[in-house]
């Protein structure tokens, strides 16, 4: 517990003392999300949104078709 508090205090002390903060290198998806070339991140988010909309419309159409069949 005391070591955790000391490690956290060291990070904050580094900020106030204007020194470098030790950080871990990002790996995998973190490196892609934090990179300077954000077009891939934007493209990924937009594609996820569009796939979600298409899936929602497809599912709603199927449910509506089933409902129409039961009404007839």
C-alpha cells in the first residue's frame, strides 16, 4: 500500500517539478489509437457505426416481415 502511494506521488511530483514522467510504451491497438495518422481510427469508428446501422435495419426489417405475416 505504501509503495503504491509512493509511486503515485512520484508521478505527481514529476509533473510539478517539470521533469519527465516515466511512461510505458503503448502496444497493439493503443499504438494505433495514439498515432499521428488518425484517419485509420476515424475510418474504423465510422465503419463500426455503419455496420451497426445496417445490422439494426436488417433486424428490424426481418421483425417487420414476421409481424406482417402474422397479421395476414
